[in-house]
């Protein structure tokens, strides 16, 4: 995994010649980003409410993260697009709010592209426009009981995403009379030489194309009878990935709320084909992107260097997102993850590899397998753990402090992986947070599988089998977990590698 991080970081930076110094975005000695439960190596807004990642785009050497933001409260409200930027996907700089609600409505989720050829005419010769495509949510229309309260609008920036102008003839896609009609993802489709837009409409996705980002032609629908339909479809994404064997497939990501495998919100994906007009798949089963409860509305970066597919999700769940016990802000993003497509005899599946810039990896310690059986004290509260595990052996992995414990177990006899956060810390803030264990089916196979675990102040992300099974969960322990115990005959690596992860916000 470490090798991967190192390699990835160099790949990331090589084409651009130099690595810029990473300026810590918080003043020295500031108390900002020091609150109880404040994530130290994940992005969270300085204050107030955040949900979905929006407009993920790499431009002019920077990764932009726009996000659903309500700057006046720690619960959901009139939606804006907040904004942060990063050189390395690990250290983030907060930027001024990008998009404010206007007379057409709140600014719901969407995407961003750079119109390098000025197809829209919104750019200048010396400065291509960054164009944001988002959903307008008209509260007035909703209150009046109308169904057409969601439309799609665009805005553009001529200064690398810092300031924005709304297009003066919004909306660019009118509502055809569908109640839920939102979350446009736009990308350039090389083969058809068109912009493609995919949005969701309740129980299906709708695909459009355009030559100029302004005039859109409706092409096709997908999904009425495919996939999970326990709730409304949200935040789609569509992109190609090629397997190690050289087969290219298109991946359609669709979040659904409620209806996730563990209750509430979750994200499913389809592996299929896209010909510039229509997405098709012969996939019968439902594939979930993450088996934990806290990875929702995830979408991928447009234009990332080296053609990498990098996903980031909102690390929460609509079941309890507005009740979590943080005081001045709510929610964080997941670690960014690079996606790859693999093929197994049982079909295609996605693997996710977390991206962490190596400079935040602090002191490292190696524990013997026999030591962790008895339990070891951990030298820091935010960390990464790595080891190899035989998934055909029973394993109980526990992170604890004197009063709380988080348990991840693997039971090959029942064919289950199980997350138990019932005693992970205070959970009473919502009866939906941890009423039961999270049980996931898997196929036990006797072979070494890489496990990587990332523990921050209020989250644990577990990547099993090199990112094939991913579990993203929030936790709110009374004190940071400081003890590790692994009961298993399946730990294959000689050592369990512990690495402290330094704060991205403070020295
Ligand atoms: C997903 C979502 C989107 C919508 C946004 C509103 O979490 O419901 O469908 O655009 O949040 O904030």
C-alpha cells in the first residue's frame, strides 16, 4: 500500500515538474480544526453544514472540491456550493463560497468541466471557462405542490474557479414534469465529440448530449428495472475503466436513499457499455461500492492527471447526518480513492485504493502478531494500519479505549464480514446510528489479502483485499481509540504496521 502511495504521489506530480510547498491552511496555534471529533486527515468545512461533493475537477495543477454547503447552520438548509482546493488531494485550502442560491432556487449537486475549446462561448481566448452544471431547487414551487421544481442550470468562472457568474438564460434543462430531477454529471465524450450529461429522475437515470454545454438533447434512460430501488436515485456518474486484461467497460455509479444494504443511504454501481447515446448492462445482481454506512453521493474527478479515476464521497448517511455529535460543523468527505476495475470468475468488480500524500505519514511502529493477540497500546490517535490476512480464517479486530470499542470481524463459516459499532462511543444521538451489527456476505478464499485501516478522530475506513471490500463508518468515541487487538490465525504478514497520520490542518 505504501508503495502504491509513493508511486501514486510521484505519478501525480511528475508531469508538472515540481512539487509546490504545502502550506498548512490553518494559522499556527489556531484552535480551528482542533475541536472534539474534528477529522485531522479528511476534508471537513471550517464550520456549518456540508453534504455531497460537487464539481470535482482537476484544473491548473489543482484539485477542486466544491460541496453542498449551508453556511448558516449545522443542519441542512438553503444550499450553496462551498469550495476548497488542493495540490495533492490530502492538504486542503478553504476558498470563498462559489455559488449562492438565487431566484431560481437553491444550488443542489452537480459537476464541473473546463471548456478548453470554448464550445460554450463563455470563455475568453486567454482563459477557458470552468463551467459548473448543477440543479436548481425551487422551494417556492415545491411549497406550491408543483412537480417541476428541479431544473438544471450552469455557471462559469474565468479565474480558475475562484469567482462565478451564473449563465443569464438559466435553466439550460427545463423540468419535464418529474418530481426528482437532479444531480447532473457532465463529461467530454471523445468518441462522439460531445458533452454528455447524466442526471437522475427518481427511479432512473437520463442521458443527454450537447455541443456547447447550453443546448442539451435528451437521448435515453437507464435503470427503471435495474439495480437497487429502495429509495430515490441520486448523484450519478458515468466513466470508462479498463481492466488489467485490457477490456474497457463503462461504470455507472448511482447513489440511493434510502435502500442501502445497511439502511439509509448507499451507493451502487453498474458495469456495462456506453456508446455515446445509451448505457447498457447485463448485470443482474446489485453491486455496492462501499459496505459501510458512511460513504454517500460519491462521484469522480473530471480531468485528473494520468487519466486516474478518483472518487470522493460524503462520509455520512441521511439516516442520522443532521444529528451527529459535532458542535460547530457537520460532516467530512471520505479519503479520496483511486478506482480500478477487476475481473473475477464471478464478474467485474471495483477496487478502491485510498490516496494519502506520504508526507503526512508520521512515526511508524511494527507489532508482532503475538503482541496484537494480547492487545497493544497505540502511540497516536490518528493512524493507518496495514497487514496481510487470510480471509478463510476467523478474525476479530478491535480498536478500543477504556470505555468504547469498535469491532470488525470476519467469519468464514457463515461467510460474513461484520462491523459492530454498537459500543464504538456515544450512539444515542440517533436510534438509527448503530441499532445492530452491519453484516456483509463474502466468499472466503484461502489466499493473502491486503488490509489497510485508516482511523481519524471520527471515522474508520477499512479496505480489505486491496480495496475490494470497503467499509466506511463514522464513530464518535469518548476518547481516541488507543488499543488494538487482533484475534486471528489468519494474519500472514510477520508484522502489523502502524503509522501515525499527521494533521493536514496543523503543524
Ligand atoms: C444527495 C442529495 C442530492 C441533492 C443534494 C441536496 O445527498 O440529496 O440528490 O442534490 O443532496 O443537498
